[in-house]
């Protein structure tokens, strides 16, 4: 992958994922990726797993996250770690936005 150092917000495509969820892939390289994900109230990030390590930081709003069967309500300033292949998902309780950081990058997010 060619190294790119600057990812300007106005040049980043907003991807509508449907059901009140959208994302922007902010910056990435082979080993790291950061993604901004916006949720409308009531939107559901369905339970899933993937082989990537992931950290999620809540920028705004309120979410009920489930990680490995444990549910917790998280708000702006809270963060979570998800190890590879762990089942996780979320319900947006108050319109919100979060940052997802992945290692390695999510190749599936870059395919069009």
C-alpha cells in the first residue's frame, strides 16, 4: 500500500451504510485504520466479529454496547477494547458519533 500522510476531512467520502449509520474512513495504512461512525437514535450495529483488534472511543451520544455477551451503556469520553474475533455490537440510545481504530486496517472497508 502506498503511504499517504494527510487525509483531509473535506476530501473523505461519507459512506451511507443504511439504517441511520454512516462512516468516514479518516486515515489508514497497512497496520492501522481510524474510522468515524455516525448513528441516528435507534440505529443498530448488529452483533458481529472480525479478526482485527479494535478500540472504540465515543465522541458524542449514548450507546448500549454488547461485548462478549456483556452489556454496558457508554457515553462521550468512554472507550472500549475488542480483541480479535470477539462478538460485539451496539444500539444507539442518543444520536451519536464514535471513532473506531483497527489493527490491521479493514481491507473490507476499502473495497467498493
